[in-house]
């Protein structure tokens, strides 16, 4: 059985059943990555809000503060965001991140 795939670069490309399965797997992986990116974005945006409130700084500066903490502690930005959100709920912020966040907030306070 033959199938044709529609794409922008090759409008009518002949695909075998194997090619279709591979394309579906590729699209599934891409979809998973996009879902993870959207979830990470939401966490980071919420963490920015927490830093805005804690540091009384504008959102742009809160973003820079989170980015600085991530870079200076060699921790993924999403992980820093998760830790900041947990801190807002009463949990402890890991010491290296807490120290760097205090420095960053001080740096970006007007």
C-alpha cells in the first residue's frame, strides 16, 4: 500500500508504511518536547512572579535574577524555578541558590 505525505518542501512525497511509522515517532517526540517546553515556561513565569514580589523588582529584572542564579549555581533554569516556587510555599531554597538569589535581587534592585 502506498501513502503520500504533504509537506511544505515536498508536497507529494511517496512514503512507505515504515516511513509513516518513523514520521509519526518523530512527530510524537516533537510534541513531547513542545509540551515540556510549555510546562517549563509556565514554571519560569510563575517563579518570575515570586521574585518580583520577594525582591520588589520589575519582571525583567526578576528574569535576569533567575537566569543569574541558574548560571552561577550551574542549575537548570526550570529547576531553579521549581525551587523558587517551592520556597514560596514554605519549603527551603537550596543554600547556593538562596545566596545567589539574594545577591541577584540586590544587584537588580533600583
